[in-house]
């Protein structure tokens, strides 16, 4: 029996859920912006668009969009390379590309991406995010790239121990992480506020009461940070590096949003996500974010899960959460200026560690070792190179792994003292299995008659066919070779 809620009950549930999501989203919007190297208010702008605009659009009714930690590294690198003024152009182009993919009904295809690649992508992002935010945790400036940040950690530790401000900032950050870890273990009655807001609030109160000399968020005002891209900025899209960044924004944001939608659908029994419409909604949101010069948006599983768990019933909850963000940014912008950067860095360090699939690695290794190899290789490639190329490497490995597993082949050699040697081949004969096939055939006596039965072969690619024909020609010089049931080549079509 399906329980139907009355409109007043539904509104109360959505209203309460919207407040919870607002309290979760507020520190994350600000933290993601600061970690991305842009003004804190730009994170709120993206959160507002994600609520008020994307929240109204069809697709997924309960997932919430906004700036995500998963794109922090990519945004930071883009701003460092092309400048803050170019961010709007890149996000706008990525949004238009998402709209094109949605119009072509490509949303459902994202479900075909290997889960190991996705987990490896998130793990790589988490590692780079943690490595970069450890510098902010200690009140220092990161070195930029993932390898440089990792290599500089010993020096960061030494510099922090010698600096009073560094030690205070680190202690504040560690305390914030401790609150985030311990908060879910408290009794439900004590957990009135979401963990991120409680942790940042306690850190902010400690800085204010003890007057700690640590860095705080710089405030410029909502209107002061909105910077629409100029028409001349479109020239940036002729640069190959900028084009690669646009592709990375569009593909990774789309994948993260649609995977999030699949996860959110498992949390509730309401309407299922329409993937193509959700991709269009994300494209519209990112197009508007680009026009405002704000951060790119994705659907965020943390806020979406909070929305469902808080009892949201319709998309009104996520729209109202955008309204609360707008009111906060318009009426209380100065409140951002009292938040210590170390506390926001701690929130992102905690979020980065949660992206690492530590609990699932051991059981996955026992059942699917190849998947672990793809996962780890993707994460390492992202840390060593960059996000876009790392994901491409992971996808290539996943395709290669699937090709290897699906090209299973079986060779059976039987012979009699007087008759021919018979080799029965079954399965899929592809170039990946060619070394094994040739090793088996070339090990046979060269002066004997050999019959290779290909009747049970389901697929024979060009490389295997050519290799078998070449082997037969060589073997015929001293013995006799026959390729039984060799598929005939298709005759060319006459024009």
C-alpha cells in the first residue's frame, strides 16, 4: 500500500529538508570555492543556481546540485593556467556541451562506464584534494600539482613545527576533522546541526573567543564576484589545453551527476531519474553558471543523501535550499569573513578521505583483481598526470581488461602415431590471444600434417586470420597444414 501525503504535510517535509540541505551545503560551497582558488562567494553563486534553477528542472527529483569537491582540482588547475576571468568561458562551453549530449540522448550511456574507473577517478581526486588541502590546514600555500604537493609534505611538516601560526592553524584543522569524525557517533538528540556546519561553527567560535591569528575567508560581496565572460573570451576555445579542460569539465561533471542520480534512486522509492533530462538540467545550470563566471556544478551525493534522509518529498526542497543560500549571501555576506580557512580545509580533507574506497578494496581484490588494478591505476594516473588524462588512461585499461576477458580461447591438441595432428580451437580468436595460438602451432612438428579446426570459433579477427594463413604457408613448406572451417571473406560489393 502506497502512503500518500497531503499537500501541507508534503510542504512541511520539504521545508524541513531544505533547511538541513542548506546547512550542509553552506560550508561545502564556501570550502570548495576557496580550495579551487576563487572567491568564496562564487561557490554560493553555483549553489544558488543549482537550487533555484536546476532544482526546478526535471530529471532527478531529489538530488541536489552545486559546486563539488570532485571538480576542485580541475578548477584550480584551470584558474592557475588560464586565469579567473576565463573560468566563465570554460564553464559556459562545458554547459553547452552537456546540453548537446543531453539533446543527443547520451545520458544513459554514462551508465556504461566501468565502476572501477569511476571509483579510481574519485580516489585520485580524493588523494590530490587531501594533498593540496593539507597545506591550507597548516596555513601554507600549496605547490599546485598533485606530485609537487605530495613531494612537499615533509617540508610542510618541518615548516609548520617552526611556525607558531602554522601550529595553531594545524591544531584548529585537526580539531575540526576530529569533530567531523566523532559527530555521527553522538546521540541523535545532540546532532541537531549537520556535521560540517557544527565543525566549522565550533572552529569559528574558537578563533573568535581565543583571538587566534589564523587566516580567514576573504569577503568581496556577491555582486563583486559575478563576472560574466566577454565575447572576446571565446578566442580561448581555440587553445587545445582549454578545449581539453572543457571536455574534462563536461564529461566528469556529467558522469558524477548521473552516478549520483543512480545512487540517490536507491535511497528512496519515489520517481526514478530520467538520465537524459537530468543531463539537460545540468547543462542548463552550468551554462548559467558560466554566464555568471561561477564554479561548475554537479549533482552532489552528500547533499542529495542529506535531502532524502531529511524527508524531502518533491523538488521543492532543493529549490528552497537555493533560496536560503541566496538570502544568506545577500543579507549576511560578512559572516563569511569570520570563518577560518583551516576549518574549511579540514572539511575538504575529510571529504577527500571519504572518496577513497578503502573498505571495498580488500573484498574487491578477492573477487575481481583486475578491477582493483584498473581502480588503482586510474587513481595513480590522476595524481601523477592530471584528472582528464588519468580518466582516459583508466578507461583504456578498462576496455583492454574487458577485451582480454571476453577473448577467452581454448586450444586442444590431439594426435595419433599415423594420423594428422588435430588442433581444435574454440572461443574468440582475437589479437590479444594471438601469442598463445602461434606458440601452440609453432611448437608442433614441422614435417607432420596439421589440421586446425576453427568450427567452434565464435569470432576471428583480421590479425588472427592473417597470422593463421601465414603459419599455414610456412608449415606447408615441410608438412601439410589445413585450416578447417575457416570463415570465408566477404566479397566486395560492386559499385
